[in-house]
């Protein structure tokens, strides 16, 4: 089972609030890029997404990486995935499983660094990220150079229950520790992971299905960025409503979005957040 879950940031960007939140105005906020580590008693450390590696935003190439930094992205190598693992006393070589919500570039920068692991994702997401010309994929937010050589390391899952249709997800490791749910909309194959800790804590890592908990609850609208990058606005709303119902019915579940502003601020200001420790 999962003994401990660590939430950390790999970088953050200074952007106007309206980029993330509808009618949020133009005051600058810190948009975090979050990842997680679930420590399984038998399987070892399990990574949630693989955000930036040691090269940070230069996974986009030197030019675009420099542009992102000029545009307000803040990155330090000590925040990247490998140092995060080592700071917890974990060996990167022991990471055997990485649970990918989706394959947008800000979630894939460290994949090649961890090529010994198995990358779990929906088959639909892999297909969406690899179909068509490369330039079209990049417009949709996919950077194929992060994962194109890793197909043999990818475990593609079919028949993943959509949260709108099922209260139970795919029992990924057949021990009840991690449930995988289909949460499409942001991308065609987007998924989330409900993680059960041994102390009774349940963390639901919903990726980019929403950017804030308030958006899940319908208290905030989606800003310019989530509206622009979504593959299906209708799919986003179906997933959002399913998440809202889930958290209404499971109020003890801890929702974590990959760009959650409040949790991100805690990570930036205080360091990684540990659950179950």
C-alpha cells in the first residue's frame, strides 16, 4: 500500500490571473507545475507525472525554453524530479512506475531521465500525442522528443472507467492502492489517479482536469489557458461535473490539480507537502 505521498513543484510561472481564472484580472499570480511521489511499501516510489527534468524548460529547445523563462517561468535544477526523489531519501533507479495524467510538455520533461520505468497512461492519450505531423502535435501542447523513443516503456491502458460513469476506477496494481480514472476534455486521453494511503488518507490527483479546486466546485470559471488548450470544452464540463459530484460524495478525499494555486503557493514558499507521514 501507499505509506506516504509527497507533492512538490518543479517550476512556476508568473502569469495574469485571467490566464487561469475567468474574469481573474491582470494581477500576476504564480502558476505552479506540480508533481507527486507515492511511496508504495512493495513497489517502491511511484511518480505522478514527470514534469521538468534537470534541463527545465529547455526541453522545448534552447530558444523556446529561453522565451518561457523571459515570459516569467522560474525554474531551479534542485526543484526537478531527480533531486526531489533524492531529497526524500529515494533512489531514482528504484522508480518502477510513473502514472501519467497526460502528455503535454510540462508533464513530460523528465521522462527520458527515467526511461527504466513503466509509464502508465491511457491508450487514447498516447494515440493523441503521436498521431499526425509533429508540428500539429506541438500546437496541441505535445513535445514528442520527450517520449518518442520510449514506446517500449509505455503501458497503455484500455477500458479505464470514466468518473462520470463509475465510482470505482481501474485497480492499477490490483491491491487497492491506486485507482485510475478516465477524465478526458483537457486532452482526449487525460486520466486521474485516486491514491489510498495506509493511514486512511485518500489523495485524488486530477492533473489538468481543472486548475483549481474552486473550478471543480463551479465557483470559478476556466481562464484563457485552460479554455484554449482543451481538446473538448464539452468533455471538460462533463469531467468537471463528475469531479464535483465525487468530492461532494467523498468530502474527505484531497483534490490535487497539477497547477493548483493554493497548494502550489505552499510548495513554493514552504517546500514539498507530505501526506501520510
